C-alpha cells in the first residue's frame, strides 16, 4: 500500500473521530440568537456530509505502527499544503463546479461578548443587535439569493478611524465581516452565510472635496451616485456611471459596475482615480495619487475595484468627473425582430458615431413598462439612443442613425429634445426591473448579466430569445447593446421548485453560450455567490489560484466577506 494512501486514510480517520467527539459535546448553532422567521427556518435544515460513517474501520485497514510514525509529519504537511481558504473535500459545495443551490450555507461561530463590548465602545449607539435589523441586513433588497445565517451584529461607522478599529477587533477575534452599501446588488454580495459583523456604510456619505478645475471629487463610500450628481449639477459637472437607483459609490467600486453610459464613459475602473481602503488587519492604505495617470507601482486601485469586499473596506473614493452635455437628443425606434434591433446597435457602433447610450428592450419588457406606467408604447423590440454634443452635432448623429435603422427594417423613428421628455424616457428605462414585477407581483427575479464581443451580440440575443420564448416563465430582455452587455429578467415563483430550476436552466444556457463566444458570465453585476460557479470555466484554474493567493496574503484569517467571488473548490 502506497504511503500516500496511508496518509490519506489516517487524516480521514482523525478528522472523523475529532468531529464526532465535538458533536457529542457541543450543540450546533444556526446563527440566530432568536428563532428565525418561518420563511427562513426551512432552509436551516441541512447537514455537512463530509464524514466517513465508519471512521474506525480505516484503522483496521492500515498498519497502525506505520501510521503513528508518519502522522505528525502528515498533519504538519497538511496544515501548510491546504490553507484554511481551501476546500478540497471533493464534494460539490455551494458555488463550486456543479452547484445548483441558491440558499448559501455557512459555518457559524458565536460572536464573543468581548467583541460585542469592543464594537459598542467604538460605535456607541450606532450598533444594533436587534433581530429585525440583522435580518434586514442579511437579505439583499432585489435578489432571490438567501443564506442560512444573518449578521450577529450590525455597526454603522461614522469615520475611517472607526472602520479601522472595527476591522482590527474582528480580525483579532477571527469574526467575519460583510461591508454593506446600498444593497442593490443582485448576486448575493451582502449575504452573511457565516454570520459575523455587517459594516453598514450609510452614515459615511460626505462630499469631502470638489476640485472643479481638475474635474474630480473626493467622497465617502456611502454617498449614492444620484445624490452626488444632484450636488455636482450647479457646478456643471456630473459622474457618468448610472447603475440602479440606490447604488452607493463604495458598492459600485466593489462590484466594478457600469450602466447605460458605459458605452461612452467606461466602467467604474475607468472613472476612479484612487481609493482609501481599510485592509483586513485594520491598516489604512491609499492606492494612488490624485494625478490622472501614473506608472508608479502596482495598480492597487484596480485590484480593489471589483474585489467585492473580499480584500478590504473602502472608506474614501476619488472620482473622475465629466462636463454636463451642452445638448442631447433621445431617439427611439421599433423593429420587427430583436435581431434587427441588435444589428442596428452594432452597425451604429461600427459607424464611429459617439453615442452615449444604446439600450435594447424586447416586446415583453415594453409590455411590462406599459403595465407599470400606464403607457401605450408599441409592444415590439425597441432601441433607445442618446446623442450628446453641440446641437448641430447631436442632430447630425440622429439623422445618420435614422438612416441605419431604416436599412434594417426600423420603423416609427422618433426623437425628443425637450429636457422633461428626455428625463421621462430614461426614467422608464431605469425602472425596468420594477416594471417587470407589475406582470407577476409575487414572483422573484433571476437576472442574467452576460457580455460578449460586440460582433457576437446579435447571435447571442437571437439564440437566447428563442430559448426564452419557448419557456413557460415570463422573461424580458434588456441590453446595453452598445457594449455587448445583455440582461434578461426571468420571473419565477420561489415556492415552485420546478420554476426555479427552469430559471436556472435559462441562466445556465445564456452564460455558457456567452462563454463559448469568448464572453463573460457578468458584464457589470459582479460575482457574489450567484456567479462564482462559472468562474473556472471563464478564467481558468491558474487565474483563480492567483486570486486566492492574493486573498490569503492580505486576509489570512479569511474574515473579509467570506464565501464570495472565489470558488470554494480552488486549491493551491
């Protein structure tokens, strides 16, 4: 029998014996200090099935003297080769390859009273142990994702110094941390599967410095992008990224978001100059200077952007601003098929026209908008454009696109120049998700977020639309067509298991179709817990191992938003 097999069996036996002994002496905690609500209680009944049923049988199959001789070396080697961030059990874990669950399981550890006292001393009244408060922070606002646990404590820091002290205390006690912004993300980013401390940044929402001549602004992470633009408007400036209403700047950095204006202004990584971040040990680091460009050192700013709270807590953001457009035109055009609409979007981009928005909505989404807003828009695939610049330039662009649309079966081309009319049109688009619920008020929404090279967009949408139309579920299509980013809103009854599986099937189909076209599983929503199972196929195992090494170097105790972004099966 090979020595490696002896070591493997010995480790399995020791682990089974230890855990069986622990179970005999300790009761299991589900993470709730008070009984959970009935809608969550059912999801708590689970077991971790990684133990051998007959641990002592292994000893009879292995030579005990040899096992004892090598055991110390074996266990020492195991502790170094398989760090705590690594799950190499070989079983399907949530978010691992083959995962189909949506209720995130966790390993809860009771928060010690000493930590609660330390947090109370730091935050004073800005701390809550109230169940309703904790439950609210444990469930994202517009996401079907759930976790078996909720935060044990919610804190509301008012300053960077308080955040640093909170993180230091949590790291000392090895208690998980989940940073919390506007909670508008939809892939389970703010779930607390391991319980722990939720750091709500809503009290940190100041504009700290505005440099009009440099066209940049320094803000706290808790300020919303809509609030920021209200502040900037009198100065003739604006911040161009526009995700869902309610999103905060810190959360937008964490998920590397974008929005409808990304086709002209880029994503969050293109519009952040520098950050200040509290690292997992409580140290505060500034990632760059305020210069518009720099070649000095590693690009830590881009490392933190998109890290989803797994590497630190963002406490300050310096943003690049833009001048408010001098003039703009909003245009709409109808098409007989969704492929015609996608082809026009691609042709418009290839023409060299500098559009600021190109949004595609299918006939089902238009129907939802009509229902929710009392509109009478033609219920056919529709493109919405925005052109900005001087009055003459904007009108010239509009005419060129009108000609392109007419060559691809476009009809009813209309445009608006009145400010209130334009605002109303884009308001309808920004509230598209809420409009979908007018069709099925009691349903949940699974929202896809694939993105492909622009030349593949029409094919992706056509193939997806065929699958969606054949499904019994209500599915709408919305796309940032100018940069190849394609969303569907799939409505399903959370109480019907077959409907949830059908929604998952559609999501899997679109993700794998996009990956086959050299695309991505998420163009702007981020990974969280919902997309983590697709990352190995998209990025490759060496990429993920590199990510995990960075995570372990900065966060050896794995306290920063554990269970997110990095698949659990990735090992060194």
